[in-house]
C-alpha cells in the first residue's frame, strides 16, 4: 500500500483522474530504472537464509549450506520468491520528458497488491550476479468494483536474468489503485474486530506447527502422486507485529527506499506525501498502517494488516515443503482477495488437481489456498511443479519462453554497449 507524493491540487489529490490513467497507460513497455538498491543485490548465503527465516521456512536447502552440498543442487539455493529482494537494475536514467511521465502516479490514492504470477527457469545461488528489468505491461479501468468504486488495475512485470542474459524468472504483480474515500465508504469491514484466542485454540495451532515436515531429501516421484491427494497443511500466524518486523528483516524496507533517521529525512525530501503526520506531529511513513492501529483506522480499515508479499511467500513455502529437494516449482499464481489483519491465523492448504506430461517434464498442477480463522479464503492460487520420475528420470529445468530469452540477451548487450561508452 502506498500514498503518492502530493503534487496535485486539493481537488484532484486522492482522485482517479483521466489524466493519471492516460499517464499510466503511456508507461506500458518502457523499462523503468530503479531508484533504490535492493536488500540483497548480489545474492549472499546469509541474505538467502534471512529471507527464508522471515516467512518461517526452516528448509535446510535454503538455510544450511553444508546440507545443501548433499543435494542434487550441490550447494545452497534461494527460495523461489527471494527474487523480490535481489538483483541490479541497469536501465539507464529516463529523459527529462519521460521523468515527468514516471512521477508518482495517482497521488493520494491507495495502491494494493492484488495478485502475483511467477515462473522460474533456473535456481539462484550465492554470489551469482543477477540483473533485472521492470516494465508496466497492462493498465485497465474498472468503473465500478466491489473493492471501492472506480479502480485502476496496473500490471507490472519483472524479468530476471544472469550476466549472460539467460532468464532466471519472470513475475507479474497486479496492483489495484483505489480512491481512499471509496475504501472508507465501502463498509466492507465494519464488523471486523480483533480476534481473541483461548488456550485451546492456541493448542490446536501448535499441533499444526508440530505436525509440519519438510519433504527435503526424500524424492516425491511423479508416479506416486494421484489426483485428489492432499498436501500437508502449514500454519501461518496468528499474525503479529513481530511477524511484520521479521518480514522487513528478510526483505528490507520496501521499494520506496524508506529507512530510519537520516534515511527517513532523505526519502521524505523526495516523496513528502508518503509521510503523513503521526499523532505526535511527526511525519511518519504511510506504510505504518501495517503495524499502527490509529493510521489503519484513518484510511478506512479496522486493523493493521500484512504485506501481500508475505502470503505469496507462504504459498511458495507450502509447495516447496511438499515437493522436496529434487523437484522444481515452475509456476505459481495467487490472488489477494481479502485482508489478513493483525491477529488473524491462516491455514495454508492444497490438493493435486491434475497430473500430466508437458513436453519432457512430468508435472502436477496444484490447487492451493490460504484460509483465515474468519472462514475467508483470502489467498486462492495454483501451482505447477516438475517432479522426478522413476520411469522418465530426474527433473530437468524448464526452458524460458523465447520472448524472455530474446529480451534477456538484448538487456545485457545494451548494458555492455553503455559501459563501453
């Protein structure tokens, strides 16, 4: 969620205007330079394990380099969604005219992550240089939505490649831009109150945690999987501010470059609208609605809530814990259909929906979901996993689509030409 810089008049601030929609559409296909350094720009062993720690994943493949040496990977690799915190963006600075085009969109409006679509083509290892490119690839206007009246759906794509341009992964993020007045008037969460747990409820949650296992070194063969098989569930929560802090320990402060003290001051000079005053008169980061009750209430929500990335990580964790070290998570899709408020508990579950051959690969399709204690399926999704086979042999990594192979080569060629002068 974000609040954009207050660069418009009072009459348009916090409004979705035709001018801003046209500006968003004009951004489609233009590579965007990054103004911040990501949390672990060159993959590191500690950065990888810290990221896994941040969402509660104790898989030794990600956390124990000595164990990882005994696997088919011959060393530590990163969890799939780690891509969000690593890599270097070599897109050159924009021209003055394009800079105007890319000033913060929809100032004063809320921006909510609504979904992710990922594909992975090869693993990431410590000390391997990664480069990425980000573009807007879709903008659509919803005149009347259940979310908050008129909204704009913006899809952003990121392509990650190696130093020689070979694609590593591709992912798209769907953002919903909404007027804050619509969020406040919707009344959707009027009946939501903090959830209180008794000792019996905590004991049941503890039992789920105790039963969890990481498949690890024991291969899950394609022949042993049947349609309808249930995946081992994972417990996530009840969500606390400690979990939000741990998220930042693994991911950093986010893509606005926010930080403490002098970093707070420097970022505030660039985007002052992202720093509304707190009850003590101090300009404080708008994303504090993830941990501060007062600010969450002012933007129309009953409680602070999680980051969408957290549940994306939980979905990936569910799959990788189930599939084992010898398999490959190829595709993952999930939606954020409801908020996950502080105090909410999630059960991450799934089932085998299909089993098939796709080219040389032995794959299974999974239906997965996260359901909170309120009975809401907040996070439905799907995944495709390549499994080893007794008959057809070990898992082989998938090929990237030709459009990403071509663009990866172009990215590195263009960067080399710029360095040469």
